[in-house]
DNA sequence: AAAAACATGCAACTTAAGTGCATTATTTCT
DNA sequence: AGAAATAATGCACTTAAGTTGCATGTTTTT
C-alpha cells in the first residue's frame, strides 16, 4: 500500500484514484493552488469532483484553505498531514503581487495578539503581500 | 459647504449627491460593510453606481477593502479620512462567526514580522476570527 | 449476493464582481 | 453665458467562482 493511501486512510478518507492523484498533486508543490490550478492538472476529471475532493480534504483536516486577498480560494496541504496534530495552522502566508503565487511560510507563526475585552479568538489569518524571493531576484 | 463635502474634495472626489450619502452611510457605522449592505441602504441608487462609488473611494484612499474570509469584499472608512496620512492601514480586523460582522480594531497594529531573505513586504492583512464582544455577552 | 453507503459526472443555479455603452450632469474654456 | 470636454449615473449584459441536485457507478458492509 502506498504512502499516500495510508495518509488518506489515517484521515478517514477513502483512497480513490482521484484522491490519490490530488494528494500527489498537492504534495508536489510548495505553493497554494486554486481549484482552477487543480483542474488544469487533471484532464480526466471534472470540476465538481475536484471541488468536492478538495472540500473533503479540508473537512478531514488534510488541507487548509487560504484567503490571500485575490478573492479566489487557494488550498495547501497541512504541515503535518500524517500526524494527529490538529492544532490550528497559525502560520502565515505570503502573496506575491508579481507572480500571483501564495506561499505558506510554515516556520513563521503568527505572534500572539491581545484583543479588547469580550473578544474571543478562534482562528487567525495573516497574509503578507509583496514581492517573493524568486521575483525579487530576477529584476 | 458641509464637512463631508470638504473631505471628498480633499481627496479629489467630486462631491455628488450619492457620494455624500455614501460617505455619511459609512461614517455612521463602525463595522465594515458589503456592497449589499450599502445597496440596502439606498433605495434610490443603483448597484453599479454604488459599486463604482466605493471603488472610487478606495482608489482615492478614503476607504479600505477588507477580506475577512467570507469571500465577500467589505469596506470601511480609513482611520484618518481627513488627514494627509496615507500610511498603510496596518490595523487588524476581527470577524465574528456569530453575527458575521467585521470590525476594524484600529488601535491594534499588526506586529512586525521578519520574512525570509528575498521577500519584500508591501502590505499586510490580518483577520482574527471568533466571537465579538457583543455576541459573547448575550449567551 | 443484496443492501447500504459513498464517489463521480453532468447539468443547472447562485451570487458577487465587473464591463460597455448610452444618457445625464458637471466642469472647463473661450 | 454657451459650447465643448470631462465625469457620473443607470441599465443591460457578461464573467467566473462556488455550490447543489440528481442519476449513475463503485466500494463497503452484512
């Protein structure tokens, strides 16, 4: 049984062909992808199925959705896809205005922020916009 | 000449009737509003006009757009609408999962974050999700 | 093997966002 | 002031992402 198959099973996801392929697809890139990106990578499958697949992954805690300000949802594998650690992904994301790519800066955690009285924090989303390392190189 | 008229003129925006009304509308609430919210507040005017009006405000630095993760753009007046201070609005936003309202926490600035080599930061967006003060009161 | 549960594909719908163009209002110029 | 230029508004239409319903196909369970 392949590695991916195991990962899916650990997350209580049936390892169908498309799901295996999508996991592979996601694990091969280090940037967050849109549904369109995924669609372009799969001639064989259909928009709806891919949509539902990524949503399944999300529900089961395999991927997280990122809102980078472009208005289009992006997805990336959770850091510890295999582990049991379901703690929130409080790392931050960087969106490059040039290449339009969004990167998970998994080593950069969001610092603690004290809120006014009465506010209860459950989740956080920090996106930094600017120029990424690749684009700032090739001037 | 009214106060609002002056504010608009300072931002090089022609003070038409709709624009004056929209500014008033925005200044009357302390939460970020969607285009739909605005539309509901104006029987007289039309979606497109309101859309273009808010976009004009945005371009001229009167309002900022907030992406709170709901997928729907929200807008709020900049802190110093009147002043010359065009420095980025690096305050954070709080999105309440219960009442769905998004609040500018203008007093809470986003802390400095050091990025990996090659990354250039131009703008930041931090949204904290949870329960707001009003909703946590009335259990 | 039959029943139940789940996955997939197709079509259609919803909603926010955005554009083109004609009309109307406002400003500028002489 | 009046004409020309510029900008604002309103209406219709388009686009694109996201989402749902339902029929069909597949896998799992008993």
